[in-house]
């Protein structure tokens, strides 16, 4: 019998989603949320499950009541099924039980693929709830309402969801674009200082690898950003999110099938440091440390001038970051450096570490000189020898 030829098929799907900006989203006078849901199925009442970060509830005690009143006012469009509160911070991603709680809410309330999961919180809660929504019925529509600087300018604007397991950041995860993202300025007003500052590192990151003019803006406004100037922060969030979303759309690899991930600049070390400190440092804090480590390495390898390294260090310090590596022994340094191979495994295939060759100029390398990286570690813990404040 003659063998059958392979059957080959290809198809393309266009993904569209918007990042909206508002203030006091759940004021009954603000029609934005209702209009976004109505835009999906006009004239139909849509079921909605809300997942709320307990830190948001703590700092905004009226939030659950506001949501209930809003949905009641707009009951012709919104059918509120449940308000589920979950632990905030990285704790939410370290415990699979939180995923199960979201899945149970989806199941118990008969949420289908024409319903919505709405998650309100920081980046970790958004990652966790997004993962649950993506695996239920092969994908429940998700609306993200990020409440921290880092989630508004970075974590919530991409297409990734995930949780941590086996001591590895985002070991379980999906690519699932949200239906919409809504940035509500009001949530930023109650952030603790660490959370206000931490998200600025992601803006520094995209500026260093993609936009020297944006870096100049951050450099010129570092003190204002540190001191909670809302106008400066609004622009920083807007521009950072814009660059992030442009990269996803125009970078040619939105679902990361390749090994180059420029937006992970500084992240191989950041992910490992988060795990090594039992998430005692914020993701944004770890990214700031990780970027300085990789830039110090780039300096030692002759990729950048000392002036470039010092400019970046100075900006991060002026914003308020402590850039010292929280390592106390050779054993801990060895454990950190093992994160390079773990990062390669996470990427799949060839190791690709994004460095910079100048402000706004990314430079990918495919191998790391470990003795030089050790030297960079030691140098970072004594920034004064570089002429930095340390």
C-alpha cells in the first residue's frame, strides 16, 4: 500500500487587547468597566467572578462594597457571581491551593468561556488568577486590574500567566492574552514605599535595552519619582507599558518560541535571588540588582564603558534601590550562578542572556564567563570601588 503523504496545515489568529487608563474605576458614575464588558456581548448579561488581592482590600476597605454596588447599578450588563479574596504577594504564586480556589469559584458559579474572571491586585495575584482562568475550560476571558507600579507598567500588560513550583519562578504557566487591562491611578496612592519604588526598575529595564530618551527622562526625574510625583509616575507607567506591548506585537516572538527574551534583562539573577531569599525581596528590587550585576559583567567584558554603568547605578540609587547582592558566602554565590543554567532550561535550547552595549542598545550573549561573573558579584557588593555611592 502506498504510504500517505503528511497533512500539513497552518493558521493565524489575531489577538487584540487594550490597556485602559482611569481613576476610581468602580465609582458608579464611571462607565468604563461596564462598557468594556458590554463591548464583548452587547445586550447580554455577563457573569463575572472577581478575584481580589487581600492587600488591596486592606488598603481600600470599601473595594468589595464598591464592586457590589457597581454591579448592582449596572445589573443589565453585569452578573456578579462571587468576590473571592486571595493572599497578595508572591505567596499567591507559591501555593497551588490558590489556583484551586479560583478554579472552584469558576466551577461553582458555572462560569463559561463567555464569562469573565476579573483579577484586581499586584503582579503575582494577576499571574496566579490568570493561570487559573487560562486552564479552566481551556480559557476563560480575563480582565486584569493591576494595582501596583510593577503590575501596571509590566506584569499585567503582557500575555504570560504562571505560578511557582519546584523552587522555580513561573515553572507552571500559560500564554493567554487578556481581554483587557485597566490601570486605575487611585490604587497607586496607597502603595507602601517599597512597592512604589520596585516597579520603577522595569521601566529602567526597557529604557536601557530599547529607548535612550526614556532613560534620560527617568534620569532627569529620579528624585521626583522617588518622592511620589504622580504626574511623573503616570508617564513612566504609560511609556513603559507602551514599549512592552510594542515589543510583544512587533518582536516576532510573542509566545517565546525562541530563546531571546530582551524583556528578561536582569531576570536570570532576579528570579534566583527571589527564591534564595524566600521572596523576601520584591521582584522589582531583584530586577534592579540583577540588571546591575549584568551591567557590571558587561563592563568587565568590555561591552560598555564605566560611565554607562555608573549612570545606571546612579539612577537606580537615586530612585531608592539598595543594589547590594544579599549573598554572604561562596556557597550562596555558587547557588546564584547555578541560576544561569536554570534560566537556560526555562528558555529552552540555547542560553541567551540579554546585556547592553550602550544606553538603549541591547546585546545578546550565548555563554557566560563564570569567573568574570564571580568578579562582577564581588564588585557589585563593593560599588565604591567603581566610583559609585555603594
